[in-house]
């Protein structure tokens, strides 16, 4: 199937402001593009691309004084299959993990493993290691947190989400990732597009989505504690330790988000 996706964002800056942008799709999905996916700016500015330490396609800009609008629109081929489910995927012993995976066992800005380790072992120490343990964690997080756009908090950590029991998709991901890491399962944060494809549409405005991946049986597998079911049509943008590594924009100076529109939908033919 074909998916049409893109966004329009606008930032107000009182003076020229350096920014890091994580707004391109992930290099692993570029082979699926049916049209170009490039960042477009409504005014001349200095911009250049780079790959960060996690392999994400990022950009650096100097946003001029005033309002700068950034946009992209593209069409992408997707196999139309739901997230892969491998119930017998095994958990690795720590000694058998590749070196580059170890960082996804460590605590990070929003994944405060030190505060949740005792809880994790009390809840999941009896579960069979591997896929079943990750699913048990997703079941817990899905039931623990109530999704509420009005309760979004950019400073909320995984431990905070567990206590407050409310939040948005990033909170579901952070809590699940943290509990996985506490159980010695490498887990990384993912951000990207996820439209209402194969599910009933919702009334909430379209947004970017957060989910996570775990390393089991030599592969990274997708899990989504918010929806807690395999979904169709994910388009990965970036991966990292937590939301800090994949922020849409990191501003080195004053900046206000003035416009935010996201589109992702299946292309249907009459």
C-alpha cells in the first residue's frame, strides 16, 4: 500500500537561533520512498545534514529572526503488514549482547532505571524471559497510564508517569523502556508517523507517535505500550535512548512553536 505523510511546523525566534532538527524519516525507510522526502523552508537560511550517533538523519539550521516554517510531504510504499510478533524470541544473557546494544540497558534522562528497578523485579521477576516478559510489561503500562493530551509534560520521567498514571505516547514508551531495561532487556525509544490505518479513526488531531523496540533473539522488535496491539503503517523517523535523543527540534536560544500540523494516511484509489 501507499502512505502519504508529512508535516508543517513553524517556529518564532526573536533573533537568529541555531537548531538541531530530527525531522527526516529514518535511513532504513528511504528505500521505500515513492517521492522525494526533503525538508523545505519558507525563507533562505543556512542548513546542512548529518547522521547522529544513533544513525538518524538530522539537520542543523540557523533559524533567522522572525517566523520560519519547515515542511515536508512524501509518499512511501508500505507492505501493509502489522508489527511482527515472535512469541518465542529469546532474551539474551548480558555477555552475549553486541557492544553497540549495551547503551540501551542504561538509565537515561527520562528512563530512570534506578527508581524503578525494585518495582520491575517485583512485578516481572516471575515472568518467562523474552517476548512474554516484554508483553507483560506492555500490559502493565497500558493499564497503568491513561492517555490524555491535556496532561502532557515534557519534564515527566518514567517513574513520574508510573506515579501520576497519566500522559501521552512518550510516557507509555518511557515507562515500558525503563521497565525492560530494569529486567536486562535492551530497549530503545522510537518516534515517527503512525496514522489511523487498519483501525477506527480517532477525533484527536494527528501527531507524531512514540513507541519502542527491544532487542531479542538478535533482532530489534517493535512494541507499543500505548496501543498494545500490532499496528499497520508505522514510518520510523528516529531512535535513541529516550525522547531527548529524538526531539523534533533542539533550540540553542529562545524559540516558540507557532504551528504544528502532521499528516499520515493511506493513499486510496477510487
